[in-house]
């Protein structure tokens, strides 16, 4: 058996000879970077499409490539059913009891047979339990269930938050984000809105555009308020009341409010935020395969969530640096209805944008369907790889050929329609035709045995069982003081401290009294109801009160000093030249030194986060006399700069193997993610150099082999012809014995 563990290569199966209907020994290894130009997989039910796509995801996980997986049927959670020991008791909880009954077997016996079947199947394809364990160690796999607590719940609140600056600066992307968000929300409340004609769509789009351009976030509650009192006075050249009267706006607000108040909708607000970066990598930088199971949702809810997820993916993509290597995968199974050839559902625009632009950022899009006639083939012409299984109708074959021809034209490669049509007609179960624009010719192959146990769609209780283990592990991890990252997650990143600091340019806010809700009743002497009176050159700020006041408690404002600074770090040897903004809150003391910056607390607080006036009903602690003198702040400013110069430091992580250091304020997780991508880029670059280096030698050897085979074939034909000629000559010779008999007869006469 050949070795299939190659750098950047996905093991998909073995080449297959259609003429003899037998597999060959040649392995089919697919270059991972080819997925940057996207892929589509089509095949009827029973063609083996799910097994092929799961194998592709398994290979990506082994290679450390994270993935976002959209699962409308509920069977992609099988990726979690991996059993390295291949024991019957591991399979037992996941078998289909109906299958066992049909075969007349007890569940335990049927599970044992399934374990033996998987062990034999893996062995036939050169795999074993060690490879299953390798996949489990390489990637974290999780099932998210939006709108349900069966798996890990997902909060959609962030989906209405202002997009990143990259999208705000791109007018086309911002318009797409606004339009798809408005369309998906209206579809969820049962309104089929035309972006050009629907006043509901136009109003919500205007609200989102105005709020987002101002850099503000929005949630459903805020959107309801904005619908009733729009932040714009005019829509086009007409005033809001003429386009959408207040009475009708109230009706729209009530529809969204009813959605918000509907039983079960609170599940959409709970759980992890829909943050694509966090879905692709764990907190320690381990690649993650995030499966979004939406089988339990109705059609409107599915469209709503898929549209939001695609928009969030698009926003994350625009924040990544360009690359030619595969950074991540977006896979969607059964795309029927989300990418139709004529209609324009909310999911179509972001998906089309991803197919056109994602390759520049290293995001590979893989789409699968059993209904090829229901796909937009103009969009799928952007897919460089087609995996085609057995098709049901001639119409399906014609549409697939149309898509292949379009993809070949986009890649400026040749396309033989007649030959391709013959290949499609001969495909069978688990036999696929791979047409890759990066290869010289199409390839027919048999799909390898999947590492995961393919038991079919998972039930709600099975998903809950799988994710309960994960939730318990997460709770234990959060309770632990410190958990070192696994050695296999990424190259080592050692912490390094760079402390060459230039003097800080700092400013000190003259007065920043902090608010502190009293945890217990406070005597009247503890504070005065009179706000401190300060000179006009000393402004006052107040921390806003966010928490509810406890019963029997009082609100007391305690004076503190807020300092802002920009600290510059320079280190020529380490190549560091960075600016770091910092803020500190320092309490006033009763000693000779009114402010001791050594006791200050670093905070993420700016003047914009503070209020100019205190909350009603609050009292004020006494202000030190020095805080009323403007000249005191100059001394505090100098002492603040001196404290920063002595104590402020910049901690960076360093990878000696790759000779890279983290960026200022870059977390260890983000640095590990960047190291993994850098390693993939270096690997792909070196592999390509090796291919170019040895390509002439390989071509020469291939030519020699071809000529030798031709010589052997020619000599074989000549030998066969010589044998045939000898046989013919022998058959044409006169028999010897009859002649001798005639001579003897003549002599006797």
C-alpha cells in the first residue's frame, strides 16, 4: 500500500477503471490549496456523496484546516462518531436499532458487527484506529444548534452589530450586508420583501445603514424602537411619514416584537455569539470544525440563520490578509433552495460574493447537492473542482455538463463534452468523477472508507448527549487555574518580554470620580448629597451606573483620577516599533502623596464611556483638597509618565522555529492561528518549488516509461504476428506421407 500521508494532500480514494469496473492501486491525493478555488459535489441519493464530503472534512481536520459546516439534514454530526479502539461497545449507543431488528440481531451483536465492518473497511484502505486518533487530536469538533439547546446554542445578537471597518469602507459590501440582513429578518416574520419595492425592506435598510455608518450596534429591541422613531427624516426625496406612516410602522414593530416575545425565541439569544473567528479556532488556537445543525428549524428560520452566518463569514473574511494557501473551509450540504438559478433569496448574494472573492483570502467554499438543476450554474462556474457522482436524470447530466463547460471556460482549459458525457453515464455507487481545473485531465476514483461512523442523521437527544460531554469539559476547564495548550495544536510559541520603552506621552483627566453602588446601607455621614464644586478648568466625569441598586443600598460616588497615555515601545533588534494606548484609575489617598500610580488599576475606559452628570439620588464622598487645585494635575501627570516608564511593559510571544513574534495586543490564540497559517503557506511554497524542480526529471522518466511501454507493445505485436505467420505457413505445406505412398504404389506396379 502506498503512503498517502503527504504534505498538504487530502487522501480521497483510489483511481477507478470504468472499462473493467475495477479499482486500481493508484491513490487519489487532492492538493488542499486547490480548494481555494472552491468545489461542488453533486450526486443522487445513494451515490456516496455524503461519504465523500465527510472524508474531505476529515482530511481537512487532520491537516489542521478549520471549517464552518452548515448541516440542513443533521447527518454531518457523524464527524463526532470516531472510535479509535474500534470496539463494539463504542458503536453500541449510536447504531440504528431498526437495522439490527431487520437482521434479527441483538443490539450488542449488531454493534460488534459494525465495529468489525469498520475495522475491515479501514484496513482495506490502509487506515486504522491510529489515524482516527490523529484526527481527534488535530481538531476540535462541535455541534451548534441555533434556536435550540440540544447542541451548543448560538446567540444572534451580534449579527445586528455594526460590521467591521473593512466592510464599512466598502460601499458594495455594506449594501449587501444591509440588504441580506433586512431580507432575512423580514422573511423570519413572514414578509416576502422585494428590496426595490417593499417599504418594510427600505425602512429597515435605511435604519441599519444609518446606525451602522455611525459605528453603533443594534439589537432587535433597539430595531423595534428605531422603526417607531426612525433616525432618518427622509427616505429618498420624500419624508418618512409619506412613505411609511406611523400607524403602519407600529404594525411592523409589533410583528418583530411578537417574534421576540414568542415562546422558544429566547433560545436564539442564548449561547456563544456568532463570531466566526471563535468558531474556527478554540481559545488555545486549536483548529475547530463547527457544525451548525439546522434540521430542527422551519424553512424561514433556516433561511434567516444561513443568511446571517454567510454574512458573518463574509465580514470575517474581509478582515484576513490575502494568501494563496487554504486558510479555512465553508461547507454546506444540500444547498437546494439557497442558491437557485432564478430567484434571489437572502442567502444567494453573500454566497455568490464568497464564490467570487473568497479565494483571495484563502477561504474555500464547498457546496453539495443532489439536485443539480436547482443551482445557479453561472455562480458555480467559479468552482474549480467538481465531484460528480451518479445522476438520476438526463436533465441533471445536461446541467452538470453545462456547469463543467462554464468552469473550464473560466479557467481557460480544454473541455471534451463527448468524453465527459460517456464518463458520467458509467458512474456507480461510491464512484466519482473529479474534474479539477488544476489537473491535466479528469479523474475517476472510488471514495475511501470514512474514519467516522456513518450512522445517518442524529436525533436531538443524540446531539445533546454528544454536547453534554463537551459542556462538562468546558466547565471543568474554566474552573481550572491554567490549562496548557496541547502540543499538537500549533508550533511552539514562547513568551518574550521586550522592555525597551521610550518616555510615554501621557495625559491625565483632571478629575474622574468613580461610581460604586453600595452593597449595604451606608450611614449618612459617609457621603454628601452635594456634588463637589471644582474650578472650571477641572472637568468632572462620572462612570455610568449599569447595575440595579440593591435593596436598602445607596449610590455613592467616590473620587478617583483617570489617566490616559500612549506608550511607545521600540526595540530595533526584535523589530518592534509599536504604540499602545493605556488608561488607569488611581484612588486618592490620605497620605502625603495624594495619588499613588502604583496602586492604579488598568481599565478599558475612555472619556466617551463616561457621563458629564451624575445619576439622580447619589451621594458623594469627600474630595481631597489637592484635587481642587489645577496645578496638582501637572504633578500627577509627570508622576503618571514616570510610573508608566518604569512599570509598563509589552509582552510578546515568539516562535523560534518560524522566527516570528506576535504583534502588540495580539493574544496567544491569535498568534497560534497566524503561525499555523504561516506554516501552511511555507509548506505549499516549498512543495511547489520541489514540484517545479523535479518536473523535468519526472517528465523525462515518464517519457522513457511511455516509450518503453510502446516498444514492449510493438515487440509483443510483432511476436504475435510472427507466430501467426508460422502457423499459417505450416497449415499451407503439402502433407509428406501421401506423396511417399504414391511413389511406393507406382514402384509396386
